C-alpha cells in the first residue's frame, strides 16, 4: 500500500551459508520484520540441504 504509511510492511534478512561438502549445505538465516499494525519480530532459522540420488558422471 504505497499510499498508506501505516499499512507498509518491511522485513530484512541475512543468510550465512556453509558448504560442508559438494552434496551438503548448512545455512543460518536471521530475519527482522515490521508487519503493519503488529509488533516487530526477530526470527532465526537453521536449514540443512542434502543431495541424495543420481548425479553427474565422473571422469576417470
């Protein structure tokens, strides 16, 4: 709502990624937001991504 300052919502996020191996990634994400007409929030997320299954051929 660009015409109403009181209904604008803003949020910011920062993500740190660590590639443990070629097939594994761990991320930590911090979020800060200011929803319209509600209290601000802080959120911390931990995410792990694993690749399982077929993958590209190797050169021997």
